[in-house]
């Protein structure tokens, strides 16, 4: 089955009544966890971006504490899992400032966690890519906001 383009879907949704659109959204939410998480963000968190950011930061802190630091292999796996979740949350938001704040907090948490970043090339590369990603997202923000975050980035 070939999927319709977004413009075709948009045109079709214009012709549907609100009750039918609600049923489509509920049915969409049943099929995949990502769809349900995106609907949750759009309905409950999109209006309160600061609350969304703080909940993500809290989740980062909890997940960092749960990482098994006895071996670098387990630490690497835990960091990769957190990174996957963060990328998903950032994609839901679509806001570059949210992306910068969340990634800065994650990088700061990694540094403060006591994980030997430079003893593992994989963790070191992951951390370096994280810093590059922060710089790239930072460059797309307004100059005043860039100055606020530039100092935090230099600390890392």
C-alpha cells in the first residue's frame, strides 16, 4: 500500500468533520507508542514548553542515576538509550531552543556523572557529537539567545 503525501492528507482532513478527525487521532494513537507520545505532547505539553523541558531534564537525571557505571560497556549502552529518547523528545518539540537546553543539560549530566568519558572511544565520540549537535542548533537561534547559551557550552 502506498502512503499518501502530506498535502493529500491535509486536503482530505479539511473535508472531514471534527468528530471523525478525533476518531482518526485516537485510532492512530493505538498503533504505535511514538504516535501516542506525539499526541500527548501536542495536546498537553505544546502550550507549556518550559514545563516540557523541565520534565525532560528530570527524566535525564533519573536515567543518568540508573546507569550501571561498573563497566564502560554498560555506561555506553545507558547513554545511547538516553540519547535515543532525547532525540525523540526533541523531534516532538521541533523548537531549537528546547533542543539546545535539553542537550546542554544532557552533556552537563554526563560530565557530572563520573563516567570516564575519555577511557572509551565510543563514549568520547558520542560526547563530541553531542557538542557538535549543540553548536549546530545554537547557530540557528537568535544572537541574544546564542550569547546566553555560548557560555554554558564553553564550560563543557
